[in-house]
C-alpha cells in the first residue's frame, strides 16, 4: 500500500470496476447498491441513528457508492442531523472512472454528478450541506493514527482480507477501536475469523450475522 497511487482498473462487462492491484471488484457483482444498504446502512442502524451531528468513518472510498447511498438514505429519511463522512483511501479512483462505475446505479443518479463535480475541483473536503466528505489519502495504517476522528459508525470496506490483508490487520483494527465512540458501531461484509477477533481485541462486541446475497455471513460490532 503505497501512499496516493491511483487505482489501477479493468472493467468487467464494461461497467464493473475490478482492482488489478488486489484482483477484487469494487462492489457486489449481484447488486452493489443493495449490498451497501444491507451491510453498511442496516449493519449500523442507519440512517435512523442520525438525529444530530454524526461521524462516519470508512476504510476504502472506492467508487463513492457507500457515501452516495448514505446521502440518499438521509434525504429519503428526512434526516436533520449533519454527517461528517471521513474516508481513508490509498488508491483513489479517477473522477472519470468513478463516473463510469456509478452509471450502473440509477438510484443515485441525482447525487453522483454533484460528487463528481466537487471531486473534479480538487481538494479533500467536500461539503454538501447535510453531509460533508473528508477524504484522507495515503496508507491508512499511517493516516488513521494521526486522525482526530471519533466515529459513531464505521464502514469497513477494504478489499477482501485474503487479497488485501494490510487493511484488516490487528493493529489497524485497534486504531479503528481507538477512533470509535463508546456505543459506536462498525459493519463489514467479511466474517473472517481473524477480523472478528481483532475487533473484539479492539474493544468491540462482535456479532456474525447473515450476509448479503451469496455471502453466508457478515460482521456487525458495537464498541463497549
């Protein structure tokens, strides 16, 4: 994981981006948006928990689909709380590649151009009113320890632990724990035993639950 290298991609069926660095797709080959809603929104009881200022942390910004799905859910739910969404990304995708990937999701078609336009202007802070996006570039093992983030919820969305083990190491999960408020939550599509054990060691109560689609299990956690 080198700091601020751009994502290297190939495209499956012309619309699904695959990371050639990690040989892993950026979203579910079945229905990426439905998986995001199930794993990261339902897994963190969002958006109903957003009743005031709320902080979300994310490992792996990717296409921005998780961010857009949360933003849309907040709009649909009529959230009045303001979210700061802090995402840690070592291999940012170009705006053009992000646009191509997000074309697969008409549900976020109204919001995606706003995100892309803001990203094209540059900078790492992007304010959209009810939600603000803070992008932290570089190796998260170096950037998260320096962050002042105290998250209410985490979207743990790195590439597969088998293909990107650095994103799921015990030291990084410990940092996730240190940057989570008491009672804060985390959710991830993976149910790998070493990830669950690392979260437990980081101070979380961990639950393995039914996964999305063809995935048998996922993980939900709450900071004690």
